[in-house]
């Protein structure tokens, strides 16, 4: 299965944003495990558009595909 790589997130509501992959890439480079990276990724700058963002942290399933994509690019 091929996964698309998205640079911008254009949600159904709110403004487009970037950042989660950039943060994940930096944490991956520091060899931070996925679960720890998920706790540290901070999307609170987008809280005004996504009221469900209560503080830093994203779901681990959101980080796993990012880490997979980073590792595939490193292998190329």
C-alpha cells in the first residue's frame, strides 16, 4: 500500500496547517520513541480552530505513519 505524503493539512473546518511531521521528524532524529514523541508533539497553536486540542500530545497512531515515512525516505 502506498501512502500519500501531506505537507499541508487542510481540514474541513479551520485553517490549513503544517507542523506535525516537522516535529515528528525532529523527534525521530533524536531517536525519541513513537509513544514519547506522541506525548511531546504540540499542536496547541491550532487550538483556536480545533477545540479538542487541550494541550501537547497527539495519538500514537498519528505518529506511527510519520515515523514510517521518515524511515522510508532515509532508506532511499
